[in-house]
C-alpha cells in the first residue's frame, strides 16, 4: 500500500493526492472515514478518470465494512458532490484530481452539509486510523445504494438563478474532456434561451485535447478560437472536476476571476443589500472597492477554501470569491461552484444589451501580474530580505495574513507566499497600470532571485 503520510501531506495542501493512490489506500481511508464521521450513511461520487470507479468502489467497501451505508451518486462534478452532501445532509467523498494530469487521482472529503474537512476537523484522525488500522466493526455491513442526483443538482441551481427570461445567448463551452461535459447539458440545456457550442464534452480522463486546467492560458486557446469563430456571446471553460469556471468575453479575451467575483458580488448585494462578501488577499483591490460601493461589507481572508468557508460561516457572508476562480455561495452550503457563478454571468449578460466586455470593464480597474513563481533554496531568507527592503518606509503597509503583503502609497501592492509542496516563492502584483506592475514585479524579483 502507498505511503499514507506523503499522500495526506499532498491532500492537506492541494485537495488531491499523487499517483501512488491505490485501492488499498482508498479502502483504508474509506474505513477510517466511516468511523470518524460517525453517521449512518455517506455519499460518494467520482470523475471520469480511468481509475476513479475502482477507487470509489474500494472506498465504499471500507465505509460499509464499518456498518455505514453508502449513497453512490456515480459520475459527478465536485460541486454535484457538495450538492449531494448538502441536500441529503450526509458527509461526502469525491474521487478526483481536479485539474491535475491523468496519472493523478485523489479524494476530496467533506462533512455533512458540504462543511470542509481539514486537519483539525477530521483529516488527521482519518490518517491516523488508516495508518494504524481501523478496528473491526463487529456488526452487519452497510449497504451501497445507487442514486442519480444530476437532475436534482441542475434543478437546484436553476432555482437559485433564473435564466428563463434572458435574451437568447450563444455560449461556447470547453469542458476539457472533464465533468463539465456531464453537468453543462443538464444545467444549461433544455428549456433555456441558450445555444451551447460544445467543445471537448466527451468524458475522457486521459485528456486527449489539452489539460483540464483553464488557469493556464495555453489551455484557453481552443475556447478563444471557438468564441471568435462561432460568434458566441461568451465562452466558459471548466476544469477537470468542473468546480471552477473561467470566462472569456465575445472577443475571446479572458475575463479576470476578480472581475467575475465583483460582478457576482454586485448581483448578490442587489438581492441582499448590506450583506458581507469574502475575498482572499490576492483578489484585485477592485473587489472590496466595488463591494463597499454597492453597500456591502468586504472581508479579506487567507487563500484557500477552508479559510473562505470558515470566514463565511463566522460572518454569514452571502458570497465569496478567489483569484483562482473558486466561487462560494451561502445558498450552496457555502461551497464552491463554478457553474453557479457562470449562471450569474449569463443572467447579467442576458438582461443587458451590452457585450460582456463592455459590462466587465467597470469591474476591471487595475493591472495585475498573475502568479510569478521563483525557485529558491531559502524561502524564509528571501522573504525576510523582501520584508527588510520595504518595512518601515513611509506610507508603506506590511501585513502577514498569508505570506507577506506590502501596499505602497500609490495603491500598488504585492503578495509573496511560499509554496507548501515545492521550493517556490509565489508572487502576485497589482498596480494602476501595466508599467507599474512591471516595475514593482521586477523590483521584488530582483530581491527574491538575488
């Protein structure tokens, strides 16, 4: 059996595990999960990767061996699993490696109501039990029941965002051979004034066309070409497990996730004036500005779903967004769903005579570098050197909410964070214009790479 310590270290950081995951690990983790959650049933789903059905079955065997029933939703996106966990009130497990290459697979686990599971809320205990061996149950085994939840998921989302009355739109969608090919037809199909132009809807976990990682601009090229060629009003790109969605406007130009966050926040604040909206510290400064202008309360948080969800629970926030195109909704059990964010974009566009580029212009106020990675031998030392160069200077603020964040007098800012899994420092810069971004980026990189 694979090394559980290394597997759980990877899970803690990325939500997926490396290619060493096997049925023995899945069975052991399933038994531990069934013991730790302490309820009568759990729900499981899996993506289209070749190894996913076998791993899911092994996990279910471990769960039922502890006397716990399993509701098997079969093929699904990660946000479909969250829907199942929320709607059924059950802990859940999703077998997927998200946007990672075909040889990877992993388990995303949550407690009932799609509540996040972290090291402090079950993962460490699951790892310990899986490593040491889960005690025998001694009673009757649980049962596995197959249940198709796709239509329920689609109906639930349609109930949150009504698209029936919008003007007709042509929408190019790149599923990347991932789970979007399964969920998009159900959610955006029959009965809506949408003409979907499909791209790579065939479920294929070997990803024959391009990696299912739209965060990499290279993987958006086919969608951009399809939007221009077909005259689509916009394009949508989903990652492998279809919990994230990236948007392309009618020109084939990517819409920054921060602009999508601001747009969706504005819609949610129309529905609930004065509500709280969460954004992570790498999201554009335009987001908290627009939230405040719309009468809402912006709250800044660390990067990562567990921090976002915890802060949403603490504040009662209606919505939260991250720079990585994860979008969280209070009405979706505070879980992330790219599909629901896409539906908000469609509703805004469909209720307006303007193009998407014209609409999103008001939500895009600054220039940004995107993530710039630097391989370093001494991450702590390089971080300290950057801090020394800026801390204490007039008009400059420094904080340590997540890595090192520095804001300059002109409003430019950067965040420098160490990777948890690689010898890398990750730099994000924002400034009023491209020249400001390049200048600040190069200054920081000169110190990081010295």
